[in-house]
């Protein structure tokens, strides 16, 4: 059974930093592209970032490019999202996701339980 | 950026009735579209990918169709567990984008 166990998150002041982690199990982590998707309170879904299976390929939404860094450690089966320069509009539940297949297109077939990030002074 | 417009925003139906949800893309995305279901307090769940392929565990009463810019999610004979918010997502071009969602309520 695929499991994506998220940790990290919490509260930060504007301009601050946080790191999210997503520990994967139940599948061969190094073979799958992984992503982060967020959802502001009461709002819809927003794709944030994606990392290729070996970590060498990354993509970001314009809203986070230059402030967030996605990475992965295939030896630890763990996905990360390093968030810096946080803004109030980054307040959201952040989900890690696994691709359906080992190649594009990037459909998200498994999701973590979500980590709440609150940015406020 | 490809904009996905979902309609209606809210759909009121009775259990046992059918429902049709629409998703319109601002440009041609061929069939690279997914549908998700989200219930309160839960993560989204993949229902449909490649416009019409049911994901593992998706009941046969869910049917996806469409290509290009017009897509539809049809739910026949709604069950109590189907009342939720539904999102479409395109995976054709960067950035990957979601529609604003359709809430299916009683």
C-alpha cells in the first residue's frame, strides 16, 4: 500500500522559512516523479512544484519560483519542500503527491494527508 | 497558462439522480485531463485520467469524456458518498493547473 507520511509545516512569520517532508513507502520511490500541491483555506487546488525521479528535473509555479526549493533523497525515500521568503498568501495545506506512472503525463494518483503552513505576523 | 473553467460552481442533486460536471480549457489540451474528488478534511482522490480512464477503485458510475477544450464528468445515480467537490486538472503544459471546482451537494 502506498503511504505518503508528511511532517513539518506549522507557523512562520512573513519572510521566514519552513521545510516540509514526505516519507514514502509501499512503492519504489526512486522510479516516480513527485510533486507538491497546496490548498489555501476554503480555496481550490494549486500545483506548486515537481521533481523528477532522480532529482535532476524540477518545475515550479510562478508564485513560488525563487523562494521554494523541491528536493528528494532517494536513499531515504523522502521528498522535501524548502520554503523561504514566506508570504501570507503561502498559507495553505500542502500535499505531497506521487505520479501515477513512471513517465509523463503527470497524474497524481496518491496524496499525503496534508501539512498546514500558516504565515502570519 | 492554461485556464480551466468548471461549471457549475455548485450542483444540487438528489441521491439516485445523475450529474454532469463541465470543465473547459482555454486551449487545446488533447486528452491530458484528470478529475479529482475531495471530501471535507480529506486529500483529493484521483478519479479519472487521460480524460476518460477510471483510476483504480473508481466506481463505474463515474464517466469522463471529452478532448481538446471541452470535458465532462458524468456521475450516474449519485450515492451519498459522492457528495463532494470535484476538480479537473490539465497536465498538458506547464504550469500544471486545476479548475476552480464544482461542489456537488444535496
